[in-house]
C-alpha cells in the first residue's frame, strides 16, 4: 500500500512561558525563561527548589467546569491544548466521520499527585476514604480519553508511554495511522504535570535534576557546567491530517510530516547508549523514509536535557546520523527555556519546529554560555538565527533506551 501524505493543520500548547501557542511562541522568540521557585508545594526542605511550572492556568476557563473537576492537571493541560489545536485546524465534526478522527496522546507518568493524595488518605483515614475516581484520575491514558470525550472523536484512541519520548512517539504513531489508512485526522502529542513532592524527590534521588537554584542558569544544555535538567510541565498537541482531506476542506497547512524513526538502545535504563548509535539510527530512519540527505537538514531541535550523558551522547548521535553535515546544521534545545516536560516535551518541541519553519526563526539555547568542548557542534548559543528552514529533525530520548525522531518539511503543495 502506498503511504498517504500527512500535514500539520492545528497547533496547541500549554507551557511554562505561555498557555496558548501565540503566548508560547512569543516567549520563545523573546528567549524568556519559565523556570522559577516551586510554588505547587513547600519545597523548602528539598535539595531542588526550582521547576518550570505552568502559570495562571484556570481549567474552567478552557473547558467545562464539571468535566475539569474530573481531571488531574495532566489531563486538563492536554484537553486545553487539544481544544486549541482542534479549533486552530478548523475541523467541523458535523462534516466528519467521527470514526476517522482519532487521538494518540501520551503522558510519561500520569498523576503522581493523585497517588500522593490518596495514599495519605489511606494512611490517615483508612482505605475506605479513597476517592472513588482515584484510578481514572491517575492513569496516563486518561489524557487521550478525555480529549476524545471532549471533542467527540471516535477513531483510534491510544496512549504511548515511553517516558520522555512519549509525545514524539505519539505523533509518530499518529503519522502511521494516517499514512496507512486507519484515520484521516489524528490529534496527537504529549502532556505532563509532575511538579509535586514525589516527582521532585524521585528525580533528585536519581541525580537527574540540576541543583543550581539560579533559574536563568539551571537548564543549560551542552554547557560544560551543566548539572542536570529542570522539571517542567505542560502539554503540546497537534492536529495531523491526510493531505487530500485537508485540501478538500480548504485547511491552512503549516508543514508536512515526512519521516519518523524509532529505535531502542538495548543498553541501560537511564543512560543513552554511549556511542549515540541508537538515537542516531532513529534520525537515519526518519531521513530514509523522507528521502532526505543529511546535507538538506537545516535545523535539529535536540532532546538537549542539560544532563552530562544526554548532551554528550546526543552530540555523538547527530554526528553518527549526519556525518560531515553535522557541523553545518543549527541545533538548539527548547528545554533551556521551559525545562524538561517529560512526556510532553516532544509535543511542545514539535510545535516549536513547525513555528520555526513558518517564521524562519531558530531560537537561541538560552542559558548556555560555555559550550562543553566535547559537544562541538553549533547549538545556537548567544543569539537566535533567522534563516530559511526547509527540513527539521526533532529528537526525544526516554529512560529505558527509547529513541524517537520526527522529520518535518516546509509544505510545498
């Protein structure tokens, strides 16, 4: 079967620097840092006291109040971003077969807050006091389920959970669903809300988080002084659509999604493979599917977490995938401004890639000042770059050795 072409027709985002795509992108272009002291709980006794929190988000302003009460924040963020993306796409469900419109939205964790709250109830008041909705509030597939319910989408509805690669794998699987005829339209991306005692304590114990409590310099990907990532939260959701379906309804087309690569390192539960070949092969597979040569890649939105291992091994991966062309490509890390959104990272960073193509703008890796000599590529340090952007790779790498890469191109008809 010949693969169908897939385009991007809607964008939605809830992030630490803006709760809509326009606000978020304005923050990106300004180089705004969304990291600050933790306000969601008392972190005074924690070694790490900063995070990239979503700010001023009021769920009842973005969705039905009664429905919002039956969602934890990770689901609320996803529904808000999905509604924005769907409205942006202009799709009228009264004119669509609802079984041809689906959802693939992932969360790496689901609701740790729900577990915390109900465990405390068990310990202090007994097991009969647990919230009857604890399980549906907690489980990670409920972001996709709630989006389906809120928008009336009856097609394929699934949830990929691959830690920090979840959002990118969801978009990749949504691409496949449309390419091979399972759907005409897919709402896809990731969501996360894990800024809570368990989230911060767990990642701190793993020595994954930066212990620098200076918000402007805590997340500094590829910097020789980097010491870990900053936990972020939010959601990035996009609408993917089969090209002829989009053209038939006169949709505005933002970009074309032409490649997807997914591999496993088979190496270590937290560290990427030291030679970078797993992530590098994901990039190669995405380029192979698209029929694109390394020399054609204009920009890579790196996973770029600001951890020692990730940034070094991802640099090796880029060299493995692009060869000599690696030194000529513009690379950056959106996490320098919004921290690491875990399962939502790939969705939000996909939005950045689409906007970069549309505006010919590659944002600076903010906070990075002294590039690690072992990370010897162009990480867009010091200032953003304005240039024509035709082909973009975006990488996500997850604990467990999960690697995912998507390849976007400027839409040309």
